[in-house]
C-alpha cells in the first residue's frame, strides 16, 4: 500500500482523492499497529515497544518526496514512513516486536534490535552490492539519541562526491549525485551535541540533506522549556539560514497535522536539496504522542489535563480525517468502513506474525519433551527429569531460553550415567546451540570472501640497494598509489588536506587529487566518523583521519554504537567498511599519549583494531583493508614517521595480514608479546638480554582485533614456558586483554612454568616531557629488569638477584 511519491503532477480529482485515501489508510494502519503493539507488550508477548503514533501524517508527506536512490537516517518513530515507501508490512512490524530471528520474516534486524528500528537491504547474500539507485534506502537505525545524525552527514556527502568527483564509477550507487539523505530526529534529541555538530558540518559542506524535527514538545517526561533555548529549535538555528550573500541552511516550518501544507513543504525541501545541494531543516510543529514515550510508562503522569485535551484535538490522524470529510474527499461513513477493515487486517497480521514466530519454537519444544520422556525412563533420577519435562510441557508459549534451560538442567541429573538416551539428550543440546546461537551472534564481521582475515599476506620485497627513507614517505607513496588505483577512495580529517597531515603522510596529495578526495575538515571528530560511515554505506571507500588516538574518544560513541554494530545489527545486509586512520603511542603528555587502548578495544568489537609497528606494516594494512568489507582503526606509531625504513619495491602490493602475529625474534627462554612503539623497545631490550644469557622470543601482536587467529603465541609459550606481555596502556587495559586471549582462548596455562606477567604503564596517564614519559611508561630498563626477575625466580643460581 505504498504512497505515490509525487503529488505535484496534474492529477484528476478522482486520482487525487484515491491518493489521499490511500495515504489515510497507511496512517490508520500505522496507528493500529502502534495501539495493538502496545497491548502485545503489556500482555508479555513482546519485550518492549516504542512506536510512531502521532507522527503519521508528516511521514506520509516525507515519503512522497523520497525517491529511489535516496537514503534515510532516522530514529525509532518512523514506521509510517517505512510503510509508505513499501518497506515495512504489518506482519513485519509485529515480527520485529516479537524479535523473530528469521530475516525472511523480520528483515529489519532478524530480532537483533527492538521494534521501531528500520533498515533496507543494500547487499546480496554474497555481500555484493544491490543496485541502490533502484530502491528506497534506509540506513540501519540506532537507539542512542542523535546517534543517527553523524551518519546522515556522510550519506549526504556521498551525493556531493558522486556529482563532483570525476572518474568514479557510480553504477548501482548514484545518478549524478541527485540523491537526498533524509534525517529524522525528535525535538528533545536536538539538545545533543551530535545534532549541533552535524548541523554545523552540513552547513559548511553544503550537502543534500533534509532533516525533519518531529516536535511534540517533550523528551520522555521533560518539557521543551528544559530542553531547548526559547523552546524552539528552528528559532535558535536562525543563524544558519542561508541568504543571498552566505551559504547555509534553508529552514522551513510546518504544522504536523496539516496534510496539504506538509506535502507542499516536503516537495519544496526536496527540490532545494536535490537540485542545489543545500541542506534543509524542516521543523514539524504541533505533533502529539498519543501513547506516551514507550511502553515503559504512561504520559498521563506528566501531562496535565489541558495538554492531554489539546493532544486529543490535534492528533494528526484525527485532523487529516476531518480535512478529508470537509474537502468532500470521503464521507464519515466511508472512513468508518475503511477503519473497521484496517482494524481487522492489523489483527490478522499480528496473529500471522505471532504464529510464524512461535511455530518453529513449539516444534523444538515438542522435540525436547519427547527426548526428556525417554531419558526419564532410563535414568536413576527419572522422577526429577519427569518433573522438568512436565514443567516444560506446561509452558504454553515457550521461549528458546525455556527449552534449552530445561534441557541443560535435565542433563545434570544424568551425571555418572552412561546411556544411549543421555547421549541423545547431550547431542540434542549441542546441536541446538549450533543451530540457535548464530541467530544471535553471527555477522559481527564479514562472513564473505571479503572478510579481512581472508586477504592473503604479501610481504614487502626489496632491491639490494633499497633506499632508506623516512617512514612517512612509505605511507605517502602508498596512499598515492591507493588514490590512483581506487577512484572511490578519499581521505579527510583535521590538517589532512593542505599540509598533507601533521606528519606529512599525505604530502602533496591534495594538489594531485583535489580538495574533495584529500580534504581538510573542522575540529569535529564525531562527524568525521559519521562522514565515513555514511559514505561507506553508499559504496565509497573513505579513510577518516582522527589526528591523534586520544581524540578518538570524542567519536567513540559513534564508532561503538553505529560503526561496530552495522554489519551485525543488519545480519550482513548492510556494510560500512570505513578505515579510520589515527596515530598514537609515545608522545609525552596526558592528552597526547595514545594510551586508551584497553578502553577502546573493549568498546568496538565489530571493528578491526590494528597496531602496526612501522609504516611499511601500516601501508600493508591499508592495502589489505581496501580489499575487505570490515571496518578498521589503524593506529600508526607517532614516533615512527621520521624513523628510517627501507623502501619496498612492491609497495602498492604489500598486504599485511589481519589477525596474524609476527615473530620478530626467535628465542628459547621467555615469550615477550607487545605491539606498536613499545615493540621496538622490547626488540632492543631482547638484544641486551642476550648479553647476559637470556634468549627472549619477541612477538609483534600487529592486530588486537582480531587477535592471533592462528594461535601462534601459545606455540611460542609451549617452547619457552614463560610469558610476559608489555605495552604502554594502563594496568588492566590492553595487556590484560591479551593475557586473557592467550590464557583462556589459547589455553597457554598448561605450558607455563612461571607466572605470566604483564608490564604496563602506571595507572595515571603520562606526565609531560621526557622524564614524565620515563616514569610513566615502561622503559627499556623496566622491561629488562622485569624479565630478569622472572628468570631469577626460575633459576636464581644462574640469575642472582639484581636489586
């Protein structure tokens, strides 16, 4: 029942009436879904509900201006819009509410996100791109307030790139950059910094973006007077309004219950953004929220009687209904018949979705009951197993948790028994895990041939007379080749363009490839990442530069909540292979030390975290990532840009493997594990240790996520029987993460003759200056003495106490 996305063509009155009635049907369907959805939550069939009631009519108008190839970046109120563009059915709405794990029935996330979070599929099953210009596109929603805004910027900027950068193959991705990125946000969420950062960046970049602010005057229970200066977001954004002399935004206001004016306003906004590449903000006023914020509470608790009466009178569906009757488009009796029919259809859709959801679970339920009955007949504890079986049987609407929990509890009662029935139960439990667990855990990373761990290594090769050059030259020349060979690549960041980044790894490349492909941006890390996410979603290969690793904290929420989960929360139906380039390690000072590694790596699962020890390794990582579908952060060594490295003769072909460690020095007495700048100190210390008879094996982690997929570290520990992990992060940070991987995932404990050790920086961040660095982070002397102490403990005669 898709709405027709064009009301400005000349229509007969008959066709006009048909279109209006079709729109009203969609609005009523959406409202009925919201009302019935709330009941499903309150009866316990669904876990949580957050709905789009009260926002139906403006979303219909938005859908009319939304064309194939366009993109949406919204929040959890946009169900009517998705229904209007034909991308959400009634049954899919309820399948999302029930968290159906079958992507066929719940295409928004296969139950991985709560209802109200929407997506369209950009990828085929093999990970290849669909034709995005021939479908309506919605980027995968996230719940964090205003978190959808940075990504919106990138979705819009992609159109600018496709229109203005020559040499890009736009097939499947763009038609001359004519696509609009449509954003939606609640009025209260405009208080977030991410909103203001995005508004500012869009005004600077002049990209085709239309932002709709759904304004119902509240943020959960908090009124706009506590949210927004002047209680009006468009009022305080007047300074962004463009004029004849200065670029900026076009700002439009419209009442959210005025169907005709809404349609006209959205057509105007679309024309401005699509043709002129000017961002537009539409402030949609006088909206309501009939059921309150969510199923967690009632709005009667915080809205007075006067407000509730106003909301009842200004309900957008009710107002459209009145307009239809007053305009002679339909009669009250005709609308009543439509509404009755829709109520019945929504109930049927709900029932169909529920039956589809529970059917396979009930089948699994019956399977286990049969198995438990058989196990009970042969077990000495049959009476307890029978009781579990009866308890399970009594559950009319079982969950998979109910089923598996009963199975595992039953297995406890067979401890010490050796029967065929017990083996059948055990096998059923194992196979159930294998069948069900991936429904909740798959697709954190690419599972296609473009998975980053499937890109084979190509080592650097050198001429006999290879020149020694600064590390930055290797990076620069490699990026030069990348931009030449991959027209869809572009890089942007603070000081990235004109001066070629602060360490000149991009020296001269803006002049060669232009200001759009090698671009300077403002100091706004969150939207730098957002630019990258949005452009990656549209098929470009962006490299977003965050000047120092410490500054990534400004963007960590976007990386963690959006980028890291994109592939997972769409079950592989969208990808954003963004490369984040940054630098860290060993610069003195609290805020420039690059020592937040432990915090970062534990918040970004879903993104590769790569820590090359030199620029040749870094160049190889960039080459590998451009063949991969996985997003990644590459942390270059800040003190490595001026260090000399041999220039490879196969620079553009080098591929550093991801998830693979490298043994940089063989040894027999102890395994030393490190990465980045600290690895170089460890290497030198290992040479010093040889002078007193200690043979240390040195392993460069290279890749923190994924970590040592071949389990090479445990192979080293099996040889040396001792382990020390050294890094410059705080205690309990990255070193603890590495230790956990080696001990618990690689089972290295069985080979250890000595306690495994970690050597880290102090608990505080590094103090300023050379002395501050020496007393804050592991020095060569710290490493030497820590290793010596381990050897002293195991062989005090050969290695007497040092101090």
